[in-house]
């Protein structure tokens, strides 16, 4: 079967891509960055799409030639600059579904979420609902799939955050009393569900909620994850909801998985009827901890969990260093830098231009780090600048290498920090 899979670079999307290929289907990943997905494929098949701008059926029509089924797996938790949640969740999917009707693509599977209900009162939920309901009005052989918390050996988004909480030293923080309920389902069971829906044409015009067989509180999920990661037991700390709301509002501003949308979706609930799910598709989902035990945590899992909160700390510390050093440089001009520049033969207007330029460069690097602009590129820029400063000062004032405060020696761990951040900064 020829399948167009949107969101194939995402957490669930990558597992679906692998499962569909293993089942013998020909999959066309439709993603923003085709090169990333094509690296996973034996031959390049990915096509470039942008759900922010592809909001007309005409945008999708050329991409549906010879396509038998479409699986829409695109989504974001919260809008941000350059990423419109209304376009990604509603306008673009509706245009895609309309194009499917015109092109004669009958089978369409929409990956939504079990918490996509009006009562959640979030842009995430309302936009997902808009696309779900539109699909239900079409003449397509549609199915809306709304899984609960999906987990796997890999982690991204909410599951990565849960692992990070579980891996904290000495404590496990939970929201309020940690009584929020989930019915976790392994991604392999979600993939098996999608394969079953593709192969069984009698299952159509249904909303299916893939959920695990047991309801677990957030507290229990985190305790189990800590045990799975192999860390010693820790005390569960109940974090007051007002404090969580404050942190979530800060998260709205600086970005990340802790934000007001995540909090509202968490407190709204993520449970469903497992009996109805089993009856709909004939699949027995595995129990939560049984599936975890089947895939023991490895060193990389523990690294990822422990680095989760260290990564923003690395970013903010480097960004602050560059930004503040640039500001301090402006405040102390020109007396501090004139002597080393003169030793390099740079004097007069050239010295002033060099000083102003370096300060502006430092501040620009700091701002770009805060904005998470092209992590690999900004990493290279930082290394080049630090090396240039180090070489220049080594020539102008070699005695600095013997200074007990280590003004040049400190550049070595700074460069190591830059390399470490560049290695872990990419989300995918």
C-alpha cells in the first residue's frame, strides 16, 4: 500500500514509519525537513511539507498521486514563533482531508489525542477537535485514533519530562498529590493498531482510543520509571499546584515542555475504555510495567534522563556568559582592551572598531543561544570565537596562562561545554 505519512520525524511518527516499512508498505514521509527522514530510509522518498503554510487543498493535491492511504501524525503541544498551532492542527489537516476527497484517497487515519476534549480548554485540544470533526463530515473512510500517554524505549516531549523527574537525585516531584491518571500504551501497540486499521477495511468511521489495560497515577508512573532506570528509591515530593502554575507560565515564555498547555492537559485526564479499544481492533495492549521490563533501560536512557534538566542549564549559562561579557565590555571601553590590542599591532580607530565589534558579537551569540537558533551552527561560531580570543590573548599577553585565576585556562572547559551543548541540543 502507498501511504503518505505526515509528521514522520516526530516521536510516534518515527515508530510508525519503521512499523509500516517492516510490514511491506511503501511510505512517503511528508515532513518539514526531508533530509532528516531520508537518512533513515534505504532510498530517499520524503517530500517537503509545511503545515504552517500548506493550508489549501491545492497545496496537497500534487502530493496525493498514487496514494492509497494517508496517516496524519503531525502536531505540536503549544504554538510558538514560526509555529502556528491553528494551522498545524486544524487548517492544514482540513486542507489535506479535502484534497484526499478530490484525489480519491479513501483511507485516512487521523492521530489525535485522548485529552483532545473541549473541557481541556486549551488551543491544543480545540484545534485537534476542529480537524477531527471536519474529517468526520467527509465521505472518506476515516478513523480518528486518540491514544493516551504513549511510551517507548526512546522518549520525547512529555515522556522525556517524566523520565527526567524520575531521575532527579534524592526526590521525585509530582504535580499536587500526583493523582493525575494515565493509561499508558506502548508505541508498538499503537503501531500494531494502525497496521490493523490499514488492513481491515471493515473498521471505518470510528473514533478509537488506544489505551493500556491499567489506570496509573502520575505518582506511580514516576516511581516505576525510576525503578526501570535503575536508580535507588527516592522520596516523592508533592509540589503545590500554584507553584507549578507559576513555573508553567515561565515555561510559556522561555519554551520547553513545562507550560500551561501541558499542565491543563495533564490535569484534564488521559484515560479511556480499554475494553472498547480491544473490541474495536482486537488487540490486547501490554501492561505498563510488563512492557518496560521487556526493554530494560540502558546507559543511554539514564544519560538522557539526567541530562534533561542540565541541557537548559548549559544553554542559559553559556548565553548569560556571552551576553554579560558583551555588556561589561561596553561598560569598560576602551581602557581594558586597548593594551592587548596594541600588543597585536591594532591601535587607533581600528582598535575601537575591534572592541565594539567583539562586544556586539558576544551579545549576539548570547541572544542566539537563548533563542536556540541553529544549535550546530551557533556551536561552531562559539568555538571559533573562543579560539580566536584565546590565540589573540596568548600572543598579546602570554603570561595570562600562568595567572592563578586562569583567565585563559578557563577557555578549555568553556569549549568543552560548548561541544557538550551542541551534542545534546538537537531535539530530533
